[in-house]
C-alpha cells in the first residue's frame, strides 16, 4: 500500500519570533527552520506502517521554496522512500497548497495520505481537510491512533469532549495530533542513505495548476504585552483580592 | 568545510602579488616595519597606481569604475596588500562619501565628484563629530540655513582626520529642529576653499598633526551640494555603517606586524632587551597570536557567508572590537621590545629620508608614539563601548 | 571558502540537538549522573542505533568514516546536554587509539563491538608523577612466559568503572623506554580499582596493575604518534563540547537577566551587565572560530607539515577554549547571582563541566607554556 | 448579504460556543441564520431560536447527520451556502474538522480562529501560537470563517427566530462512526469554563489533582493541566492547556505548580485574571500573573478550599 505524507518547512519549535518593526510580517532572517512538528509525526506514523509491512512505499511531498528540500531530506532520513518538492513561493495559502497536493495525489494514487493537523507558523489547520474535499476522500483529523485493515482505516480522533473513533474507506486522509506517536531521531546511517534517495522537483505549471490569491496579509503586530501584577502574602489575601478587587469569584 | 581558494582565486592572487612586486617601491615597504604612517604624497602615488590598474574602487559599482570583485577577491586583495606592506587607501573618499554619492546622490553629483575621487585627484575628509556631539552624534549642532540657492553654514566639526590636506569635506548638518534629533540632519558636501572655512590642527599624543578642528563661519554652500533629501542625512550615514563588511578586523595587517615582531624577537637588534627568553612576555605574545588566529577564522566565517550572498551571522559584529583590541595589544608588545630606545622623541628621523644622526634600532623611537596614537582605534568609528551596546541590542536582544 | 555544514552534518546536528532538547533536560541528566552506573545504558544503545558510536571509525570495520569536523558537530550538540555517557572515553580516546594504532585483527575484533554498543573502553594514561602528560609514566610492560604483563598505577581514568577493556599507555616490554599502548581486560586478575565520581557529574578511577595480562596494541611498541593524534581528536571533541556548553550558558544568562528584576527593572537593562554578556558572546564566537580552525586542520592530511600544523592547532584550541570557558563560566555564574552557585540550577553544573574540561589533555596554561617554549626554541 | 452560523451541539444541547460565534457574526451587521445539522435535534433548534439577533433557524434533522461527520455535512453546508455570503462556525474540533472542507468545495479560502472583526472582509487572527496577530483581508466573494470563541462575549438569549426544516440529505458512504468516549463530568468543559484551575509538574502525581478538583468544585471551575503534567502521565491529554492543547481565556485562571513555559502561556495568556501559585519565585508564570503567591501548593490548596 502506498502512503503519501506531507511536510512543511516552518520556523524551529523553540524559536521566539519577532515582528518586523514596520509591522509587515514576522522577521524570519537568520531564523533556524525545521520540519513542522505535526508533519514529523505524520512521517513517523508512515514509517511505522512500513516497518509493520502495511505500507510498501512512502512518498513525502512538500510545497514551498527550494530550501524545503532540507526538510524533505530529513523526512527521507526518517525513512521515507521518495520525495517530491512542489516548488513555488507565491500564493501558498492552504487552499492553493491543497490544489497542488490534489494533483500529486492524482498522479501517485496513494491509498492513505497522512498530514500534520496544523503548521505551527500559520496555525491554519485547513490543508488536510481541503485536500480531502478536492480528492473526495473521507477524512479523520486530529488522529491519536491509526490502524489500517485491508481496505479501510480505523482512526481515533481527539475531539473537544474526549475521543471519537471512525472507520474510513480507503483511499483516505488522516491528519495527526500530538499524541499519535513520538517521532524517532534520524540515525546517521539513514541520514547518509537519504542523500542517495530520489528527490524530484515539479512546479505548479508542471501540475497544470494556476494559483490565485484568496487572502491578503495586511500586517502583523505583536500581541498586547501583559505586565506582572502583585505578589500576595497569604491565601486569605488572595481570596480577598479575587473577591473584592478583581471580582472574579 | 574548506578554507581553500578556487583555481581562479589563486590566479587572481598571483596577479595581485605581481602588481605589488612591480608597483610598490622598496622605500614604501620600510614604513610598516618601523611603524611609520605614510606621507600624503606616498599615499596619493599609491592610490593613483591602483587607479591606473583599475583597482581603486574595490566596493564601487562597476558602472562607476568599481572592480566588480567577489567578496573573496576583495579579501585576497586586502590580505596581499598587507603582506606587501602597502599603504592603505584614505577611506573618506573611496569608502565613505563615494558610496553615499553613488547611492543617494543625483546624476550631476555623480559626474562631478566620483571620477576625481576614483582617480585620487580630490582629497576628502569627514565632518561628523563635534565638540559636543561624539558618541551621541545625532545631537550635532552645525547648522545649515537655506538662503535662496545657497545654504549658510555655521558650526564646528572636530577630529577631522587629514583635514589639512583635504579639498572637500562631507558633513552632517542640522537643517531643521522638528521631530527627533535624527530627522533634522542633512548630508552636505562643502568645498574646503570656500570663504569662512578655517582648519585648526589638533596635535595628538604622538606629537603629530593628524586630526583637525574645522570651523564654518557663514560659509555659502550651493544647494547643488546637498546629497539626497533634506532631513535624511542620518539614514544615509547609517546605511554606510552596514556597507563596509570586510576588512574591518585588519587581520592581515596584524598578522604582518606579528610576524615582524617574531623577527625582532629572533634577531633582537643591539640595545633591545632579550625578551625571547622572558616567558612572561612571550606568553603575552603567544596569546595575541592565538587570539588573532581565532579572529582570522571569524573573519573567514563572515567572508564565507557574504560570498554565498547570505547575510553575515552575528559573529560579524565582533570584528571591529576584537580587531582593535589585537592591534593595541601588538602596540604594547612593540613598546616593550623597544626597551629604553622607546624614550627618544625624534620624529624628524622618520619625516626626512636619510636624516642623521639616526637612533638605532630605527623602529624603537617610533614604537611609543605609534602606541599613543593607536589608542584612537577603540574610540573612533563608534567606540568599542558603543559597539557592545549595539551587539547587546541587535544580537542578544537585550 | 565555505564554513556551512553539509547536508549530513546539518541533519546530524538537528537530530542530536532534538535528542538533547527532548530527552536530556537537566533533571534527566542528574538522574543518570547519580544512578549506580553513572549514565544511561538505554541511551548508549540509542547512540549505537543512531550511528553516533560508529561516526569516527573506518567503514571497513562498521564505521561511517566521519572526520574531525563531523565529530565536532556531534560533540557540540551533546555538550549542550552535559551528557554523562562514556562517549569521550570509549569512542574518542580508546576506540580512536585502536583505530589508529591497532592491527587489522584487533580492529576487526574490537571496533565492531564498540559500534554495536556492546563494548565500552577507557584510556589509562596519566599517573601521579606524570599528571599533565604521559611523557614521564612509570607503568611498565614486561614479558611473562609467552605473554605480557603490566605493573603500575594509573590516575583519574575516565569512565574506567563501565569499561570492559582498557587501552593502557606503558613503558615498552622491550625496555627501550618507548611508550607503547596495551590492551587489558578491565576485569582481569590483578586490576585493582578505586572508582569515584568526578565533581562535574562523570565517573573516574585510580587503577593499580599487578602482573595484569596485556596485549600490545598494534605491531610497533612506539605509540607516540598515535597518542598525539588521539590527543588532537580528543581536544577537538572536548572543545566542541565546551563550545556547546558555552552557547547554552550565554543563552541561559541572557534569558535570566531579562526575567530577573531588581530595583524594579530587569537587570538586563544595566549596561555593565549587557557588556559582560557581549564579552561572553565574543568569547563564544572566538572559541567557535578556533574550533573550526582546529577541526579543519586536524581533520586534514597527515603529511609532516600538516601533522605539525595539527599539533599546533590543538594547542591553540585548548588554550582558547580554556580562556573563553573561564570568562563565560564565571560571568554566567556571576550574573545568576546566588542562584548561580546553587546545586539545583543547571548553570552551576555547566560551570563545573567547563572548569574540568580545562584540566583535561593539558590546561590552557600548560599549552601556553609549551607554545612559548617552542617559540623560544625556534 | 447574509450570514450562516453553524450550530455547535450534541443533538440535545446547544453549546455556549455558538453564542460567542453569533456575537462575532453580529459585528458584520448582516442578517444571521443558524444551521443545526444533526439527528433528533429539535431541542437544539428551539434553544437556537432563542439566541438574540438571529432571524431564522435551519434544521437538517436526519439520521445520516447524527455524528456530524465532515464528508456529508460539508456538502450540505456548501449547498446551502449559495444563499449566504458568510459561513461561520466556532473554532471547536467540529468546526475545525468541517469548515475547511466546505471552503474547498466552494473554492474559497478559510480564515481560521479569528479574534476580531475589522470590517466586512478584514479580520485579525493569531499566528505563531499567538505570538503574533495577523490582519487578513479576504479576497473571495464568500467568506468561510472559524471563530476563537474565547475572544468574543456570548450573544444574549432573548431572541425568537423562526425555525424552518431543511430537507437536503447527503449520504456518507465513505466514513462511518464507530464509537465515542466522552469524559462525562459535571464540571464545565475547559473551553467553556469561566474559571479554570490547572496543575503542572509541581503536582507531583495524578492523585494530587484531587486537591485541585476540591477547589474547582467550590468555584464551579474546570480543571486543566500543563503539557508537563500530561506528558508525565498525571492526567489524560484532553486536560492539557497550551499551544498544543486547549486555548482558553476564562475570567479567572489559577496556575498551580506550573512553571509557565512559553508553550503553556500561549494557551492561557488571554485570561482576564491570572493567579500563579508556585514555590519557585523565578518561574516565568509570575511574569504574566496578576496575583502571585510564592508558596508550597500542598499547603495553599487545602487552605484555599476552606476559605471559598
């Protein structure tokens, strides 16, 4: 069974971002970039399926600038077999990324697509669901457990009140949540092998997709700063302040 | 990671070495060995030799006569010129006012000024600091009041290096008092021969006249001499600071002076103390050698990122501080190795060729004056304390 | 002219960095350090699985042909975690000595075990009267029947407690004064050990050999060149570790001074402290530059001239890292105030590791003195 | 121009998130309809008709919609969307699951998790885990939007909208509901609670969370946890507040034994009032706490419970 996973190049999880003084966007100069943590979980899930003999081939796809090859190489080092970069820097909002991915899915015909539930930069949480619509595939978002049987996949999802389990007919799309698995570290031998694995680059034109902007970023500013309040000496003083000063209890 | 030059870069290195071998007279090379500064004539002759070779505008755009070199070629040129003990181009024309003219000036100004700067026909000096505006330069008070097709300039500029040789001065002047201090500053070019301009020497600790005080008394300056727009002088000057990326640390010159120091230690001239067997002194020498080796690789790291077109990393911000600290450490070592012969103050021995009676060892009487004068390097161009403020803010985010 | 890491080094840096960030925070490190073994055996097997134990060894024996620069990249990241696993003693010291000095059979027999995580080793060099380098050691090898035996005392042998085999520097059994390297079974008869913790969270031992069965490492009984080459690699490794620690101390100090308020303002607003932190930053960068210089030079060829440059580079590096670490360590503790001197905060432990790294493989003053003497002799 | 708000419900109860969503929608000053998709969900329709500022309630009541699976509900919403210019849902897991699928069917962008309405086509939403706020303008004729309910007050409940059934039925042959385990507890849900008391690594173990529950019962509060507590296995993962857990902005947030790493702050820094109880004076949480008590939580909690 062929599994397709997607990875996005985002800022490193630990980087504290700064907004540009002119408020045009977030300042990304000299910032460490990495694979989106939720995407790493998607790659890990696919690699575990391959180790269990469920997945026969893992294709990893990224939509972005040429630098995203670095993240594709990391995914290959984690165990993906083949990488595809859809190289574009314009109009990479979720809908357009989904349209590009839909064309790749059409060409690759995977039985299962696994994606991160959201990217930690845009925090949109949209692309997987949109791809499912465009490919008319069933979807299971926020997966905390995935088990594939012959032509269906059972997915346990984290929903507001607790957990929900669905059964999807393949081919299907799953987006990962944080507790699906604990991604492995890329071993040095695999890192070295990754260099020799195929990485193809295609453009939106190659896929026959023309992209137009659906939204426009007008500006970015830092959130309002909280200032530290007062220290109370005792529980009694705390309760008194909450009742009479803050009036919240 | 590799630190080797490519084939073309090695070929270019040969070309540069050949140029210095053929074009640099023997007498000029002796200056550096003895810690002497170059006379105006020697410097201009050198600058004209570079111009004739087409190598005068290292960082200039090609359309204005620039060399179009890659960052690595610039690095090779600067390293070889230090090894050849060549003079340094006077920076005020080539790398201070010219970049502002060809970036922000109009066509007329480019035609009027750039060719003469490149050919070393005109000598420029810098009119920034004032008696009451040093580190906080934005507080400058020299005023330029618009009067028809002229500005009337009044005020005083100080620490104007080689102002006594200069034909022109580029100044930051105050054209308005509204808004922030920085907003009211403009960039004005002033002919030194204009009536009302007076130049007074400021003698420095080495007993020489290097810097001056330039006073402007109702000097009439044609409006055509305003570069760019009124009120934007500060931003133009600030852009310049990020312009000069390579050769801030002066690694090549320091390496050359260190090897000369080791020569002195291995064959100490008569009269100099035998410091080679003094482990306390030698440990200071070796520490400078190692600190310089580390700085050389910090410089190469910056070169590596600049030559691949990426913005240099935070390490570039330490080049000026570490470079000047090492220069001053070398000065201290030279004074100590000069021993008792550091005492005689005989500048004439260095100004007139073949002056007699000559005090030997020849370098020794000049060691202390050079050491005194060089205390300036951690002060000018943004003192090292100011540099640390900048690093604290921009690199450490404090 | 290129200082950027290649793809492989970049991914090695990312995965090692992620391991330290996710699975090796300070609390976890302290748990390992205070455990009975003094490190985590699970981690050791993970290191084997990730190919980190195989990094510097030849591909022919299961290694990955990594050079000094690759070792530098890994050690800088592991340094950030103050790791207590015996990587330095097993891979960089003893394993490296086997790779450089061993016979083909010895390499065949031992390197596979190291790479697979089954075999741990320690390098026994220093002695009481030969504490700064091994030029005046007394441990003596001698023939006994058909084999060889060792007699002597070795001081502060890093991670001997967890070693299966020892690589021991001793006077040659041919009584020609040469210093040779011998392989000894760590639990062999006649090996008496006094194991103790080191103040920076690791383990070391004093060993006494009485007629301990030994095997010459390699064919020659003159191991001077091998030992010097191993020393150069070890200096790159611990210096890389120190640079990693210094980077972390600088970041921790900058963050702390932004949070710590006194006189109603964060202490990071005081200019004197800002300049102290800039000085820390400059020392980190200069140490890193010297590390690049040494790693490139030591990882270079082995012509006579290149080996001479490598030996000089390792002395430059050990001095510079010692000097930088002293400033960065002391300033970090100073700016953390009382907290910097407490056991519970990680900064103090980083300070202790940096201080101990200075004592390893010749302190900065010893290397400075050697460099001075070399120039005086020139 | 008209707005279709998708109701958040469990076939019996209209969830408070819908009231916040309607409030957000009302800032667009257009007629608002609420769509209730479910099975045997008449009660929800009645509750919806009481929401102030709402004109009509559309009810698609059919067994196929019982679990509100995205495959068919998205088709239904997309079909109904032809009469509307805005389709807005709460940023709950149901909203996040379904709305992007609707947007794709309509070939328009979605603007997720808005925290402010600037104009008819311009909204503000958090990015980089709330460490920056982006102002986004939609260029599409139809706007599909999810709302971060903690950023909007709740609409009133004095309305009386007319309820009209919607007979459109879309089958779902692609995915099938298997089971659900909802953590049944009378305490309010984290995202809906006005008071939250959370425990961190400082709680030491899962049993000690009972100390928090006693205080929570006195305050009618929900109980949350930091990621460190969840990762340490003290409590189940759906109690996690933070960048990768729930985003909350209650009136009162009490952080007990939580150091307050950036990732945790991202989930609760918009709370009106923040109280921090921690024995480590340097814990980052004190930087954003309105009231800080440097003390041992095991002494504070019993005393706090007794005083409430």
